[in-house]
């Protein structure tokens, strides 16, 4: 019993020592963890302090470096954009503008005027009713002037009238027959023109109704620029620029060709020509990128792809070059100068620049002489004076810039 008692005491003492050792180890481990965490916090604080001190010391150098890098990047982008546009424009053959004249049909003799008018004017009434045009016979000698806002109807009337003059028999029934034949000939001609544009651009899978609308664009002018020729030029520009920047040239070409398709639509469509054209090609299964590019080329809807911006650029390039539309080079320069003179003549204006080939004027005002509200009113005044004093194709955007700068020099 005495031995067992001694053995139990030894075992108890051993267990107590073991527990004390374990507790000591745990306290040591916790102390090491706490010390390590404190060291980590101190290390991070030291790093943050070092970074902050470095930033404060190098703040100006960093700002200068950032400015130089950004300027270099912007300059590189501008140079690359300029190179791409020049490369595309140099490969496009410019089309001369068309003459904005009414359709004139020459007569073999003055006797034919009486035949065209007919007894009590029945022939001319039948002709005008069948073609939807107006004949002006007494305006010019040995010729008849065909007047109509619809260029397709005007062309049908020209074809029918020339056929009647060749035949010599002019009466209501022959007029109606020739008008029907002229409409059939006109329809075939429209299809040929549309297919010719597609062949020139090497495009396929176009719905027949879209082909017919393309052909009708040939008989429509936008500020004396043939709309079909303009669309083909825009398509070529889009394809060339797309090839330079890594986009699909076929998608770009289709977007450029169809962007003004709505101008050939009938009066049943009530939206703008961009929206109407987009609706038509969407109905006939055109690619969604092409549809959006056509709808967005006048910024009426948001652009969903780079092709919309591509069409905007190509459309502007084709339209604003001197000689493309109704203005000659001299008239173009005079119009730009007139816009700048109108803006510069107003009080508070320091500088005025006509940009984008005269389609936008940017006016810089003196901030001490013109308030924000006065700058807003100044833009309205410039718009009113331009509308009253100038004749110009399209629209002109007026931008008034009022900028206040503060600067100090430390010595």
C-alpha cells in the first residue's frame, strides 16, 4: 500500500509537470503569434509610410511622366487615324456633283405643243394624271419642262413623253399605254441600277425589295449629290477603313451602302430616313450590326458597335469634301468665312472657328465679359443670324465655349 501511494504521487507529479509544460508551450506559441502579427502590422505600416513618402517626393515627376505618356499616346492615335483616313480617301475616285435642273424634253417642232395639249387640254390632263407630274409647255421654246418632286415619277414621265413624240400619235389611250410601258421600263432600269451597285461592291444575298430601293436612290439627290453614288462611295470608304483597323470589311461595306436606303422609301414610312432604312433592312434579315449602323449614322439611336462610327466617318468624308455637293470650292470657302464673321461680330467673342467643313462653328468667349446665361443666349443669337443671313446645305452646329482659367507662378 505504501508503495502504491508513492507510485501514485510520482505519477501525479509527472502529470502536473506535463500539463505545466503544455501550458507553457501554448503561452509561448500565442506570444509568438501575437508578436508575428504585430510585426506584420508594423511592416505594412512601414511599407505604406515608405510608399507615401516616395509618392510625395516623386509626385511632380509622376505627374510629368503621366502627362508626357498621355500626350504621346494621343499623338500616336491621331497620327494613326490621319494615316488611315488619308489612305482610304486616296483610293476613292471622287464623283463630280450633279446639276440640279428640272427634266427637259426637246420637241421636234412647236406644232407638237398643240398635240401634247390636245383638244380643250384633254391630252395634257391625261398625261399629268397618269404620271403625277406637271408639264410646263410655254416656259421654253422647242421644249417641255416636266416638274415633279418625285424624281422617279419625273423620269417615268420623260420616258413616256419621248415615246409619244417618236410615235407622233398623242391621245388619251396612247398616253395611258405609254405610261404603263414607261413604268415597266423604269422598274427594270431601277433593278439594273441596284444590281449594278451590288456588282460594283461585290455584295450578295440582298433581298429584291432592297435592290429596288437601291436603284431608286439613283434618281434622288442630296444637295446635288447623287444618293446612290454617295452610298457606293461611303460603302467603299467603310470597307477600306475597316480593313485598316481590323474590322470585317464586308459588314462595313453593307452598312455604308444601306445607310441612306430610307431616302428611297415611300411616304407610308413616317420616321427619319435613317430609322426607316434600318427598319427595312431588318425586315429582310440583315445583320444586326448593319441595322444599328444605318439607324445610328445621324446619332438618332445609340451606337452598338464600331461599324456605326465607321459609317458616320465615311458619310462625313463623302459629303463634306468640296465639290461633292452643291457648293463649289469658292462658295465653300466663302460660306466658312461668312459663318466665322457672323460669330466674331458679336460682343464678348474672342475667337470663332468653322470646323468640319462648315458644319460646326466653335465660338470662344471672354469669361469676364460673358456669363454662363449670356453664353447660352449668344448661341441662340448666332443660330438666328446664320439662318437669316446664309444659305447652306444641311445643318450647322453652334458650340459656345466659356472657360475660366487660374494660374500662379511660384518663385
